[in-house]
C-alpha cells in the first residue's frame, strides 16, 4: 500500500511539474533572461526526477502484481492435482 501512495504522490508531482514547465515556457517567451532560463532548467530537472520516481514505483508495483498472479496460478495448479 505504501508503494501505491508513493506512486500517486510522484505522479501528482510530475503532473504539477509539467504544468510548471508550460508556465515557465510562457514566461521565457514573454521575457527572455538568465533567471527564466535557469528556472526552466530547474523545473525540467525536477520534472524528470519525478517522472523517474513514478516509473520506478510503477515497476515495483507491476513486479508485485506479476508475482501475486504467478503464485495464484501455482496455487490453482496445486489444488487441481488433489
């Protein structure tokens, strides 16, 4: 359950990061200086980190479901033998 919470949290953070990137691009279009470019690069970095965390937690949950399904299949096979 903790992995699901972390997946939801990192997905929301990645979504807000995407919104921040769009806002940062519009800010760079209106006024182009070092601070807007720096803010864009930092926002892009945090967005990438949050997407990587989301993919990591998704992979962990996927492996766990795969293992549970494998155990269920083995249990069904074991029950059919008796």
